[in-house]
């Protein structure tokens, strides 16, 4: 079982793996994210389930991350969890507007967003492995 000081690092590690995998998929075959947004626009049920999932995942990340004001990784992971929960609330409250915003972002710059996600994922991966490597020593 992970020690409490390692929890932000483990969450960051799995978030990084998710971000890197998703961005590689989009860069390998462009247009996948735009197609997902189109599917999202057509299905109110999918928007509802996504909103509930985002709230649950964001709340779980936020609540299990110990709050340590001197630990930047713990702060970053807590903020990511809070943003994820807020995103879920936004999807539930105004899913149609959220989809319009997402379409505008994905329409012309899918590769840019995939590259940005890869960079953030690489940064999280570095931070997580640095922390886990230090803890394992």
C-alpha cells in the first residue's frame, strides 16, 4: 500500500500515462478527439454519464490527496481533481454549451491539444517518477 506522501505521485503517474496514451493515439491517427466530441454532441445520455463520472473521479482524486501546502505535486494533483469535478458539474449543468466550446477547440487544433497533453503528461510523469524514485530509495 502506498504511503500518504506517495499518493500524489501515484495519481500523477497514472494521469500522466493516461495523457500520454491519449495524445499518442490522437497524434498517430488525427481526428479521433474531434470524432469523440461529435459523438458527445449527439448523445445526452453520454454527456450525463460523463458528467457523473467526472464528478466522481475528480472528487476521489481531490479527497484522497493529502493537503500539504509545501508540496507542489500534492497541490497540483488536488487542483486537477477539483477541476475534473467542476468539469463534471459543468457538463451536467450546461452540456450543450460545453460541447459547443469543445467543438471550437477541437475543430482546427486537435494536434496542438494532443501535443500540449503530451507535454503535460511528460511533466507529470517526470514529477511522479522523481518522487516515487526518491521514496523507494
